[in-house]
C-alpha cells in the first residue's frame, strides 16, 4: 500500500509517496519498507528504538514527540490511536463492512456476546465473535490471547470475517482495549453496558478511571443498552447522548424481566417492553443470567430480528463453557465451574445457586497474583454471604507466594463465623471438596471457568482444566 493512501489524511508527512511493506509496533517485525509505530507501554517505549528501526530499514516512524529524525518521523498526538486507524486502512476498513455489537462491563460480557451470536446464527446471519474464551468466525474457532485483540490482529480478524461472509460481529470490549485504542476507528451499531465492580485496579488508578475507560465505547456507538440495576449503568444513561435504552431485572425499564422463576434446570420470566410482555424460557440457570438474556434479547430486537424468532432461539441456547457450567459427577452432589473472579461475580453466582441448593453450598476460590490485592478480602466477604463453607486455595499466583495471597484473602473472614478450609494447591483443594461432599451439596469452583491453565512464576503456564481435575478426583474416591 502507498504511504499517502495508508495515512488517509490522518497525519502529515513531507516524505514522498512510497510503497509500504508492513505496519507494526513490534521491533521484531520491522523489515525494509516498514512503518514503525512508537508505542509507550508500562515497561517498554518504542520511541527509544525509533532510530534503530530506521537503520533496520523502516521507511518512517510514527511518534508522539520530535525525535530529531527529520522527515522520517511522522509526529502525532497519540500513536496508539493513529496505529488503530492505519491498521483499519491496511485491511481496507473491514469494520465498516459488518454490523458491530460491543459489550463492555466487569461481568457478563462473555455470556451476553455468546447468546447474541447464538440468536443471530440461529436466524441465518453468519456472525463473528471476539471474546475472552475464543474468537469465532461463524462455526470456526480461532484461538485468542486477549479479550480485545491488539489493533492489527483485530483488523486482520475482521478482514477474515468479512471474507468468510459474516454480517455481524459481537465483541467483548475491554477497558484495556478502549484505553489503548485497540478497536481503532470502529463504530458500533449497538453497545451494551453490563455493570462495573472492582476489577483491574492494578491497571486503572481507581474506579472513576475504570468507569471513564468503559465509557469510551459509548462515544463510538449509535445505540446504547445500559443496566439500570447498576449504579454506574444509571450514571452512564444520564451522561451519554446517543440513542439509549435501559434494561433491568429489578424494576421497570425500557426492557425488563418480571415474574422470574429460577430452578437448577434453568429459568423462566416475562420480558416486558412498551406495555407488552412475552414469556422467555431458558435452560441457562441463575438470576444474573436473566439479566444477561434480557439485554441479549433486547439487542437482537433492536437489530430487527423478529421477536418470535428471538424467543425461540433462546430456548435452544445452552450457555457458555465455564459460566455456571455443571460438571457431570454421577454422584448425589453437584459441581459447578464458574469464571467468577471479582467480589460481585462471586456474590452473584452464589446467591443464584443458593436458591436451589438443598444441601450445603460450598465455594472453592482463590485470587490471582500480581493483581489488585485490595479485592482479596472483599472476595472472601462476598463468598461468606451465601456459602455454607469455604475452601480457600490458589488461582493464578504468578510471581506472588500463594500462601501470602491466601493470607490476604483470610483477612476478609475476621468477622465471620463461616467454616473454611485452606488447601493451597488447587488440585488438592478440589480433591478435598469432592472427598468431603455430602448428599445434595453444591460445590462452586470459582475463578477459573473456561481457563484450562494456571499461571505460575515468570509467566509459566501449566495445563489445568477443572473438568479433568474433577474427573481425576472422582476416580480417586473409588479407589
């Protein structure tokens, strides 16, 4: 692609027009004819390598300050933002060739995006999905590394979706992805806000900063659907200027659930809108999933899918791996695997499961290392609100001592009488939960969900799938 065509008047240069071979922010990918984008991160600043990249053959560097490199530097206010625009142009703007639905918030993103995709696919609309568990192009699974891919990888994925015939893309949009301009110039037909609870405060300086990051999505959408049951959702509704609608499972709203009935096998409720109501039946359990289904249905209705088709599609949706997922045991107790890794998410899953638990509700959980430590005691307090017993263990310890993390967690139980066991090794903790289970107990394994790995020191990943660990533990019980 020619330089001036690539820039699209988004930046000014005195370089003569020339063919560009690669655009990248990765020093290892620079080849003759490249454009190297200087991006400043937490521990790496591309500006420090600009001159070296020119020596390695780059035609020009994009930077945020004068580096003394003459006409071979293209100065811009925000390198990340310009890089997102260049990536979109590099692939001939695939984001303009599909309808985009973005979902942001702390909890619920994965479930909502998967339900929306299911409804669209069931009604004959090939749909791409960008998410935490995996990316999908129709029925094809594409591995993922980040909730929101980096700018070049995202546009490359969109390009593949366009070429495969996708009409829609449903996308989890993370706060990282928004602040770092990974979505480029994407304009979303519909954006959904789920909620905001404490998470990622190791990255965002406080909850206000976290909220402002999420809010960025609603400057780039045509229609917003916001959770009126969440204080930040209500605030967002009052602050944004696009076409906007509320949803709720607690009160009247533009879209709300009424007459909710929750069972272990699923739930039913009346979806109400504009004075009319329709019965929704689903095999996906949990009160929080009523909220997820409500906004997924609202989204598809706003996209113009006939209501009878939407409701029928909900009945065939089986949920998402690692989200309130029942792991078969063949025993007289139940094991549920869930990704809940924030205080609010733990509270939601336990409160929901408590409604149909006949025996004890046992929660096994830990907290990740090198992440916001202030939420650790809050996780314990949230778990103690609904569980009858806790098993405190490890999660992804990374470079922290697992026992030190557990010590932080236990401070949240200082005023609680709830019984708890500490088993540092997560595999042994799961074995312990199975060995001590009684008839009609429900064991919730919180924190890992879809993940099939643990992250240890120095970023080492080891295979760890809780479905497999449960199966191993059940075999040990038979010996």
